C-alpha cells in the first residue's frame, strides 16, 4: 500500500466562496484559541478536543461547521508541537507555535468523511459537508483500488481554490510483473 495525492481545481460561485472563506476564518480563530491555551500549558490532542466541546457550549455558532474539520486543527497543532520538541532534542534552537494571521491560514481538512463526488450532466461536483456542492475540474481519474482518506481544501495566494485528495492505493500482488530470470544476462 502506498499514499498518493491528487490536486484538483475548485470553481466555487460567490456564495460557496463565502462559505469556504468562513471555514478558513473559523479554523484560524480556533487555531489561535488552541495556540493560546497551549502557551499556558501543554495540551494533548484529546485535551484540545475536550476544550473544543466546551467551547461549542459557550459558542453555539461552532455547530454550523463540520466537527471533524474542527478536530483536525488539534491534530495539526499536536503534530507541530511534536516536531518542535524533536528538533529541540536534536540541538536546534526552536521557537514556539505562532498565532496565524488572516492571510497565513489557507487550508482546512475533511478527514475520512464529509465529502463525496456527484456527476450532474457534464459537470463534476464535490460535496463538502456543511458547505454544499462545489464544481471541481477532475482532469484525471483515481485508480480503481484507491481509497480516499482526506481532502485538504486550499486557497492559493492568487485566490484560486484547490482540493487535494490523499488516497491510499492498495497494490495487488497480481499486478506485479513476472520476471523471467532466464532472460537476465550474467556478466
């Protein structure tokens, strides 16, 4: 099994783009909340997810956003903290995780579920949970044995939107070519 990424361009209309932009703003807001808490004391991913459930009680508007997308922010911060700790142990001088500014936070992740494809006429649409259907330009197909694990939605610096699909591809033993050892020359 190996992992492969496929990047496709999204073409949201103005309403969909507003929803995507709101998701980025909420992810950045939550990221900064987690960073603020992490600066006070070390928080594991479970601690951050527990903090998220408490935060949802005090901020009910968070229920309008896909929960796994919000939980992936804690995974992102935990991964960054572990990387900083590893570098620090190797003797490198490291700082701390910094707050994200408005234009610095450009991605959000749908992990394992919350997305699907739909074909309407000659258009292919990507459905993102709590956002809706967005036109996507799939210029190549996924392999038959590909299992899509996550979608990372990104806004480039130029303002274009992309969806990057992370796929696990199961390689069948029957697809491995046979080697004819008699034809291999010996020198």
